[in-house]
C-alpha cells in the first residue's frame, strides 16, 4: 500500500524496514535494440541511482518507434509486465524525445525516465566541488529545456478557443512556458560564464604546472574500471573509492615518481556507452585534462568478457575522439588482473598484446606499468650537455627535479650536467648548452 502525502496509510504504522522497501523506486527496464537483450548496464545505472530493477523487455527493431519508442503491441506487453511486477517507474535504455516520453507515460500509466536522465541524476548526487555542481546543473537545464512544454499543457488549453483566434489567444500556459524557458536560458548563460571563469582559473593552474614542464599523464577509461584505485596505488594518494558508476567527477592530480623523475597523474571522469552530449559539453573543462596530457593511461576492467571489453574500449575511443584527444599517445592498462583466471589472461595477451595487466588492488603488475610509462616518455627525451654557472643554483635544482637521474661534475666554470629532458624543456636551457646546442640523444 502506498503512503499518502501526509504519510498516512489507513492502517497501523509500518516498520522502518517496510517503509524503506515501499519508498524504493522499482523500475521496469525497456530497450529497442537491433539484436541482443543485454540491459546489464542500464540495470547498473539504476542500481547506482538507488532504483531496483524488477524486470525488463526488449523489442528488436532497426530503430525506435518515432512516436512511442516501442511498437503498439510491445507497449501492451510492457504495460502488463509493469502491473504484474508492481513497477512504479519505466526506465528506457536510450535518450527519449519529449514526444516519445509523453506518449510512453500516457500508454503505460507510470512515470518514464530515459538513460540520460538517470545519468544526470547520478552525476547530481556525486558532484562535490563547486565546479562539478555547476557542470551538472548546466547539463540538466539543457536536457530539460526541450521538455518544459509538457509541464504546462494543462494551462495551454485555457488560452485559446475557436471563437477567439489570433490576438488575445495567448493564454497563461503559453506565457508561463515562455517565462520558464527565458529563465532557463538566462541561467544557462550565467552558468556558462561562471564555468568560463573556472576554466580560466584551471588554465592558470595548468600554466603553473606546465612551467615546470613535468610530464602529464591522464587516467581515462570506462566508469568503474578502477582508475581512482590505480591513482591511489601509484601515488600513495587517498582519493575516495567506491564500487559505483561515476564515483569520480572532479579531476584529482597527484605527483607520481618513477626512478626519481616526477610525473603529474590526473584521474578524470569515467566514460560510458552513449554518454549524453550534455555531459560531454558541460564537463569539457574537466576533460581538457585528458586532451592536454602527454600520455593517456587507458584503464579497462579486464575481468569482463572480451565482447564487453571491446564495447568499453570503443566507448572510450568515441569520447576521446569527440574531445579532440584521438591523437594523444595511449597505454592500455588491463586492470583487475586479480579477478581473472589463467585462461582469461591468455585471451587478453592474444587480444591486446600491447596492454599491461595490473591489479590496482593487490599491486600486481605495477612495477611493469612504471617501466612502460618510462619507456613511453624516453622516446620523447633529448640528451643535453650543459654547463650551469654556480650562480644559477635555482636552475640546477630545477634540473634535478625535472630530469630525476642526471650526471654532474664540478668544474672551475660551473657544474657540468648531462641529462635527458623533454624537448620543450631542453630549449629553456639552450643558453647553458656546451657548444651552443643540445644534441639529440
């Protein structure tokens, strides 16, 4: 029995456990697919949002029905399932048009929510920083802007009649719609201005980091692939980790040291199949950390089936291409190696020969991963032979920080240094180069 608005049910007061059970949303999942019937990801999204999935239905068709997403016959079947499973919500595995959403709700008699709305709800619950909250609000407003008309249809009917067409027919409903849309657009503009300010601050911080010319690494990958756990393992950080989708929204940058050389390692928001474009646009400032990286560490959950692994890889590739990072060098990291057997390991070695298997949880493969990262950067370094005057002690300390291992010897004229530096950094020390130039290694 559902509780009324005032909390009364007409019988003895239910226990806390009973109230929690009744209050929980129960979703029936639907999808229009060309083939297959796997809605595991939608179920996981719903679980992360705190919604129980009580059943599912899939209709195989080339494309969703333009008016109702599913065909009329399938709608009747879903309506019966909704009743028998006691679902109070229908969740769709695609983004619905406003018309599809309205028609589905009218046909099924329960609220309908699409994949984009679920993801936006999860992001809203996980955003902690001021920037993250701004980004989520912007994405939600842009998503809801096209759906505002449905909120005021009961008022639109008051404004027009057959006897009074033309001037004077604009009723309060239409006026309210225009007002709401104008307010929403104004708020969107204000949010974009504030995010531009945040973007400027982030660019300033990035410029400060770039002044040291430390190599930049970005962890990218499917959501819940273990990126934050890997960041903690590599840098001894204490970034929050939970077994849920999109737990990390705000980028976290830590210093990673390999054989004395420092690297900047940034954890970024996880990706997913059919990631809503509103989120890609809103989180563009966050995703710039990935675009700006010298090397992307592409983390994938190796404990999944190969077909699912391929889908995850493709989803990440699509997002990286969409933000202009398709040309950035990448290193594939097959995480969660502790959860796979020997047969799966052999399968991974065959399917992804360039990948490195690790376990961020146990530390397996971390040493090899460090070697692979160093190898990737070694190819970009230039050997320099420098004579740094004793008066330039700050420059010498900076060289130790940037180069990590270097060879040095004291001479009457200064400190003779041989080191391997990134090309951009080597140019900064050109005036100290012996014979006036820095020779390639």
